[in-house]
């Protein structure tokens, strides 16, 4: 399996939509994208370039080669050499240079020498040699030597690699078998701007259509732009098989995509290289915004603007509001009913400041709201009490019904002591369940009968308004 395929399988679920953020989103932007493209994986825009992670396997391999040299002087040290170099060479995924190829070749030569020296003419039959050979019986070859002989641009072994004549003769036989087998082909396809192609550590032509014959066996092909790895293959090339090198999307293509996105429009042709990023999956670009992000789908050849799904509102339900605030109440009766007590003929006499409290319950259905409540204002001031029977009151109590929309309703009810109240109320959400509220009532005078032969009493009208903070429990949020 190629390294690039392995990275793809580990990093992207099949057919999962991907969203690349062009900028840093806040929580509201993230929530909007989650609603609009459900189940999508998200990543920063820099991740749109399919970079292959680089590891220092060559450094570790060099350390193992150096450490294994002395093991040939240890009893059965060949077994340790085989096992340690099997792991170290298997970890290699990229050959970046001729030096890397030479180091890997030296490691395989050393491992193969350990196999040949330990098993000798039993390589094809000994069970313990199974992990280190290809084939069985007389046709068996030492895998490490076959890999070394098949590398593109492989150099002949040095006396240090194969220190004795039997080993050199055995390697020559393996090399002849590898070179005499049908070749495979490495074919260069579409590449990103500025990309270079390396085959077994040697740079080859990056022109599309380039074909390079290689010996059947394990090979290392990669594409890089500068020091960035875009694509890598570390696997077998079969006899008469073909490995196609494709890495059309790189840093330059990413920057061109950003330039298109900066136009602020949609409908533009998406660069062909983006299809390599899409790989048959929905791919989106998201640009954070103050109120909502901008979203474009780019895997269909044309950039398409995608409407952001509005935040889903709950179905509503019951709520309770508890409110407190302050306001104003005006009535001519403050003067008329208190003139005998010395109420002055001033505007301040008929206008009172009032603290206010309220409680209400309602039911919301979408934007519609219906409910009932009780509001109380208490007038302050020397002449802002009204006579009621044997006493006086400063309390204006307003039990009422309310009907309207979420943020504003009309109200109607009795306003004690003497009125039919008609008014309205409005709320503005703040944070969480906290709201600002404002209310007003026009008190229509009610004629009251008086006993003992006294004439009927008709008060003057009253006007009041107040506001403050309310705590909402239940119902819909902002």
C-alpha cells in the first residue's frame, strides 16, 4: 500500500464532506457550518495541500547499520542483524537523495549477507528463513538482495558490503534474476507547479507522460515542491505493472484558489487541480464572517455559493417571566383627590415616579405568544395616594391578558383601583434568559357607584409606562 493511500485512509472517512476554513472561525461560525454541512470534517485552509508527513527514518536506519556491524563477531549475531534491519528498512518510506538510496542499499546488502551467511544453502528450505526470502526451494532468493539489486540507479556492491567470495557469487545470481525479469513502469501524470519527482532517491523528469522502466520489486517514488512532500509511494512495482505519479495540487494552486476566493463572487471555474483534493468527496471553502460565514462548494468544477442554514428554533412552549424595574404614572386625580389636603397645582403633582414589579406566564408557538400576568406600580411622593373607602392606596395593580408575537404583545385587563387598562409590552433578549422589557398602560376611567345617596364617581384617566430587567424561564431563546 502506498504511503499516500495510507494517509488518506487514516485522515478522511469515505464520502465525508470536508470544509476548509479560510480564516479563524468563532463558535458561531463553526455552529453555522455544522448546521449547513452535517457530519463534515473541518480543517484549516493550509491543510488543503495534501502534505505527506516526514519522519527521520533514514537517521534511524543509519544508526542500525552502524550498530549491526559488530554483531557479525557475536555468536549467531546474524539473527539479530536480520531482525533489526528488517524493521529499520521496513520503516523507510521516502528516499530523498542518492545518499539515502546508498544507505538503504547498504542496509539490504548487510541484511542479505547475514541471511546468506547464517542459512547458506538452506535459504530456500529452512523455515526460519521464510521472512527473509522470496519464493521457496531452489527458486528462492534473498529478498534484501533482490530489493538492493532492483533499486533504480543501484550501484555495484563494495567489498565492504559483501566481504567474501561466496556472498558475492550468491548476490550476482540474485542480481541476474532481478535484471532478467520483466520490468515495471513509473509514469508521470499531472503535477503541481514547481513539483519535482524522485525515483529511489534520484530525480527524474517531471514532464507529464514521462515513462521510466524499473526492475520489478520494491521502489520509492515521491513528489515534492521545495521541501514539502505532496505524494509518496513505497511499495512493490510488479513485473509489467505501472505506478502512476499524480500530485496536481500544491502551494501555487492553493494560492490561486485563495485569489479566486478573494473576489467575493461565486460561479468561477474551479482549477482542475482541485479535483485531486476532492477525490470524489464534497469539498467546501468557508470564510468566517461577523454574522455568518460564507460557504462555497468547489468539487463540482464551478464554485457554488451554499446558503447557510438558519439556526433551528425550538417549538416554543410555556414560559414564566419575573420582572423588576421603575417608571412613571400620571393621573389628574392626584391633584383633584388631594387638593383639600394642600396638593399644589403643579405638573409634579399629577406625575409620580414608580418602582415596578411583575410576574407573568405565557405559551409560545413559533413566533406567536399568548399569556397573562400581573404588574404592580407603587407611586411615590406626598400627594400620589388615592382615597379608597376609609383609606388610601398607592398601588396600581394591573392583572391582564397578553397576545402577540415573541417580542411584543398587546395587553388588556383591569387596572386597580379604578380603570380598564389597555396597553402593550415588549422584550429584547440580552444574554441567556435575561431580557430588557418595556410596558405601558392607558387606564380608561370606570364610573363607580357610591352608597348612601352619594353621586357616582368617575375618575380621570391614568397613563403609565415602566421598564427594566426580566428573567425568562422556559420558552424560546433569542
